[in-house]
């Protein structure tokens, strides 16, 4: 799409977590340090929490990508609402443990046998549980029970929990005292500041090989922070669309006007204008009086909003048609140049 126009080697703002694009803000660096400390200790739980989109999964991927210790055998779970037995079955699956049955006792036995085998090889298991806020309290407790597997006074498995803020009340519940006593460090991720948004965007642009100087002004970073609240995932989505807009409009520098235009487009796409415009009719026997002045005006307002949405949709289709036309011309030009070079 816009990669060749801006000289990118690849898209700088993809949604999929990529360790190569990991940006260590103060909060992210602290979380990484705690995870590394946990690895060095070889025991206990590390808990990392944060709002949606603040980079918890990216941190997990970065940690896994940078584990230099060959003695650590790691697995990552992205959980749903698993009961304790389902968790054990998933743990066995992720560590490629062959199971002879599906009872909880049998699952515990094969997992323990696997961990003992690793220990005899001079290795230990690391379990990273992502989206841990989805786990019921009794399943989190099952993780603590797994940490009881020991040999020669050394734990055979260690778990790191990453989750949204809903994980906190689960762990802070009165009946989770034993689990809390096993936590050796915890970190909470926060959205990026304005300055960190600037550093984050420039870092990703540089990683992707951007050839445009001063693509964003300082004031542009402030607006992006305002629109995204400093949440990395929202920044990725928003800036990706801004760059596409800049390509379609052939902008050498992204202006505040361009950023606001993209924000307006995305507001209609993602949140919709009709959220609160439905007619309320909660009473089973009530009737809507369509000829009342209030309701007629209400319907007119709804129709105007529908018209605005359709107009925005048409504008987007026109822009996409322009983009396709521009892309075809670009491909034709490259093809012609290749033919000239080959003659």
C-alpha cells in the first residue's frame, strides 16, 4: 500500500505483536525487568497488568524472543474461561505432552513426569499466561498448585501472568492469600505520555526504514496522543490509517488537518452515529406516535445522520478507487522501468 511511497521496508504499525518493533517506555521497561528478574530467580509468580492495548502480549513475545538460556523450556497460553482441568489439558498440549487420559489426576501425573524429565536434563519449564483476567479464581489457584511440583528443593515450573486490570480483584480476593504470597514482583502498564507517543511513532518509522524527514510535526504527536489516549494498539490503528490517507493525498508531511480528517472518518466507522438514536419502546403495550412534533423531528435527525454516514461511505469508496488507480499506475511504471533495464 503506502510502503513504497514513504520508503518503508515493511508496515511499521501492524496490529500483530512483533518483538522487532518493541518500544520500551518506562513502564514497559520496568515490566521487562521484573520478568527477567523472575527468570533469574527461577521461582515465584510475576504478574503484569494493564488496560487493553497497552502492550502486554508484545512484552511476552519480546521476552520469549530474547530468552538466551537454553535450559528454559517456555510455553505461552492465551486463555479463555478455563476451569482447572481444561487449564491442565491446555498446558499439556502447549508443552507437547502426550496424555493417556483426560481426568485431572492423569493430567497432573503426565505433567509432573514431563517436568521431572526436564529437571533431569538440567532444564525447567516457564509458562506465560496471557489474558489471565479470563481465568476463574479456582483456575488461578491451580497454577499455584502446579508451582508445588519440586525436586531437589527447586520448582519445576514457573508461571508469569499477564492480564487486563480485571485480574487484580481476582488476585486480591481474600481466599487468594496463598497465591499472593508466591508473587515476587508485579508491574502495571500505563498508556504512553505525549513525549513517549512521539518516541514510539518515530521508533517504529525508523525500524521500518522511513525515508521521509519530519513526517510528523510535534503538534501532530500531541493530536495523536489526544485521539488515542496514548494506547499503543490504538496508535497503531490510527497512524496506519493516517499514513494511508497521506499516501492517497500525496502528503510529504502529515498535517493536523489530515489527522483530524482521519479521526472523523474512523469515528463514524468504529463507533457509529446511531448509537443513541434508536426509538425507545420498552413498554410491551406502548405505541409510538409518529405524527408528534417530537418524534417527527427525531426521525428527521436520524435520517440526516444516515445521510451523513452514506456520504462518508461514498467518499471512502472514492478514495479507495483513487488508491487502486494510483497503485496500478505505480505498478505499470515499475513494469516499464524493468522492461527498459532488460533491453
